[in-house]
């Protein structure tokens, strides 16, 4: 998943990751791990992900723990969407 270059800087990527992270948190997911391209490491770091090194193929590996997923967006608003309350 990625945002086309001409649409970057408009908050689309942040919104996608925040919404996905909240959904995963409410579903009980403990970690969100994935590979990304090297220029994206800084972007994901700003969202609470931590750089873990590179894969055998040279792609950076990043992940976020469950507590970090919870804090991404307003919990009460999302709880209504996911009918947690």
C-alpha cells in the first residue's frame, strides 16, 4: 500500500495507517509489523513505529506495539464505530 507521489503531504497516508491501527487495536492485535521502503522509515517513525533493521533483501523492517496503536486516534469515537462500548 502506498500513496502516489503527487498526493503525498495531504494526510492520506497518515489517515490510512491511523484507521488501520485503531481497527487492529480494537480487534486485539498486539503488533503491527511490515516492511517498507527506505524513504518511508521517517514517515512511519512519526506515527510511532520503530525501525528494526533490514530484511535479507535489504528492505527496512518496522513495527508498532499495541499501546502505540491505541493512542493513534480518539478512542471513544472509534469505539462507537467498532461497537466496543
